[in-house]
């Protein structure tokens, strides 16, 4: 059983712990992505070149001048205790791959607490990583009465994405 859990955990983390998580690299131009839906000024739901079967959906944060600055994948929502526990154990893989997280905190929100028995949720982050990654975060959070795992890769150009604002036409004002 432990070997099976370990194999499952290993499969959760894409071979993309390299420079191109899910096949998308830092600075990839928005026009080079398979955009499914624009979710906001900087957020796009995308089809990734290298999907991982454990993740149901993928997003990027990107701006026209900087390209992609973050890539994340989310699992489907799990409601049973055993599924939530198995997903939570995926944290163990990152602990060995990236060492001890630089940030660990419980994330107890209403959706997580509503699961019976209650499920522990965590926000974990690793910062001191090799370029072009600046951080990796693993969030296990409650959603819609269940729990999802969100794996996010932040690139070193993330600060540029945060400061970029789209130009607004103010000629008529």
C-alpha cells in the first residue's frame, strides 16, 4: 500500500519541475498558448503541451510584454476522506524534491471544515529554487464541499506581471 501511495504521489508532480512546467516556459507569448478562456486581465485557462493525468485544469498568468509568469494545475474536487488523504499525501513528494518548505501554514476555510471528518488543508511554498523558477506552491484547499490540490510554478518574471497594467484609452475623458 505504501508503494502504491508513493507511486501515486510521484505521478502528481509533473516532470515539469524543470524550466517548463506542464510544457510551458517562462515568457511564453500568449499567442503561442492554446487559450481555452480568458479569465481576467492576466489569467488564462489553457490546454498545456504536457498535461498530467492527475490535474483536471490548467491556468497561466501572463501579460503581453512579459509572457507567462506562472503556470498552475488543479485536480478535480474530492469529497471522501480517503481521496482527500491521498491527495494530501502528495505533499510528501515535494518535501523530498525541494527539501523543507520555506512556508507552511494551515488553510482552514469553510469548505474544508465542512467535510466530515474535517480535512486538514495546507499552503506550502518553496522559494530558493534554480532559475527560471522563483517559487513552487502546493495548496490543498476546500472547494464546493470537497478538496482540490493546486500546484503552481512561479517564474522569475512574476514581479513584472504584477506591475503590468493594460493601457486604457483616456482620450474621451
